[in-house]
């Protein structure tokens, strides 16, 4: 298990709790989170077996955990913040999903035994971790030998200056954002963890800036700076997000990478 110095600081955890307590209702209904086709693609890439026990780290409102529950024997979702967990519990009750449970927990200090799960997944959370490698180490620890570890997250440019620009905008919008990794960084991290990539795919789509800022309740002065930076990026192609004005709305491309691995 990751020790405290290698894990997440209490100050950063408090920032994450604050952001996702405020964002929970809007985040739970966001199209990128709830999209049925996107969820189905991730579940198909993981390819669960009926008797598998699965863990979702940083489960939020539990959409991945509930999607996995249709194919697994049991699913547990763990999150740092109570507010999205309450939404996950309500949704699972409303949908009559009996083989999923949700609990408060810390991604860098998972309470589970070594090798307890056949599947361990984390979606859209690595860019909120101060030490993603320590989190991946915990995910590996609780995964059984030969089991599946899946990560889907935002990714940044392979070019450092462009990646810094992209992450700066994300941090202005949401103070709990740490850093979206470049694809090569995430791939190298899985190799260092003793994982072998079995499937890898990327998705992307245009996002309207105003609803994206509203969902995070970005303070007005920071939101204005985000708009300025996106407009500058639209003129100069500075980050890889490729902002543009479409139908009078400022938009940009949000790209994600899914990496599905086997624990050696």
C-alpha cells in the first residue's frame, strides 16, 4: 500500500472534496459521464466474466460501476467525496441493481486485500491525483494476478509547452485538476507497474466552454481568463484543444485515452 508521503496530501484531498461536493449534481448528469455508448465501449474493452469481482476507484456518481454490474458478480465503487456517492446509491436503488455497493475511501489507501478483485477501473480521475503512479500501484495491489486494470482519462499533448498550456486552462477552471498526462506518460506508467496493455483507444468530442465552466462553478475572474486563453488558442493553436467558435459558442476538443491492461 502506498505510504502517506507517496500518496495524496490531505490539502489536495480537501480541494477535491470541495470541488466535487459542489459539482456533484451537474457532474452526475454530464453527457461525457452518462453516455451509454461510451460506457458500453469501456465495458466491452474490459470484457468482464460473470463471476468477476470489480472495483471502481474514484467512482463519483457510479456510472461505470453500474455498467459493470450487468456483467460481473459484484462491483464496489469507492470515492473520496460523500456527495457523489449518495447520488450513486440513489441511482443504483432506482435501477434495481443489487450487486453494486458504494463506500467512502481513499484511492491511495484502499482498504482491500491484495488480489481481491479481478477488475480494477478508474475513469476521469487520474488528472485529479497528485501522484497517479501511487494510485496505479494501489490499483495493481488489489487486482488479482492476470486480472484487468483499466484507466480512462483526459490526455494532454506530447509537446511539453502545449501540455502545460492545456493543464493551466484546466486548473483555472477546476482547482482540483493536477495534470492530464500525455499518452506516452500513461503508457510508460503502466509498464513500470508491471502491467501489459491489451487494448487502447482514444475518443474526442467538442465541448461548449460555457456549460463546462458552469459545471465547475468557476469563479468569474478565472472563467474570464479561461475564455481569453481559449480565444487566443483558437488563433494560435497553442495546446492541442483546438478551440473554435461554432454557432456563436466557444468550443474546444476534449480528448480521452482508455488503456486496458493485464496484471502480469
